[in-house]
C-alpha cells in the first residue's frame, strides 16, 4: 500500500513539475484578450526598463527561498533546457554562457520570460518582486559558481 501511495505521489509531483515549467505561449493566454496581453507586455517592458541592477544588492538568503519556492522546479534537474543545479546534471559551462550575458539581461529574461516561454515570465512566481528575482538569480549563479558580468 505504501508503495502505491508513494508511486501516486511521485507521479503527481512530476506532473506538477512539468506543467509549471514553461509551455505553449498561446495556451497560457487563451483566457486573455489580445488587448490584455498587449497591456501586460507593455507594463513588463516599462518595468524592466526602469530596473537599474547596478544599484541592487543580492540577498542570497532570500534568493534561496525564492529558488526553493519557484525556480527549483526547472533549475534543479534542467527541465526544458534550463541550466541544472543537481550534481549529476550540473554543467558550469551552461551557467557561465548565460552569466556572460550580464545581470540586466538575466533579470529581464526572468521578468518577461524567455525562449518562447520555456523560461516563463517571473519563473511562474507572479508574486515575486524584481528584487526577489534578482536575489534568486544571484543565488543560483553563486551555487553554480558562475560569474555574472
């Protein structure tokens, strides 16, 4: 009986994991009108443009909390091509290649989404602030031992 419950729990967990990481851009917006999508995109672009990462300081403790809440779903094992932190999936070159783009670009991608929403907007953490996302990025790259330029 315990084996069956464990199996069902694992199936449910991995189903949730797979649905929380990116997806089809059109499918995720089926209930929104084009005007609402346009308005949200414009807000996100304006918000990102106003972020000055040079004045932001990372709080790695908060970054770990945000990572554990939202980012871990894809970045632990490398779902949908995300760079992975899990030891047997970790590849420093994957992390460093992205780190070379710079923090402003990484933060913009995390806010707006990236790669046809394989990296979904805000990493599905819709209640995360820009500072939370900055902290999570800083935490992950610190753990990956990659240097953000």
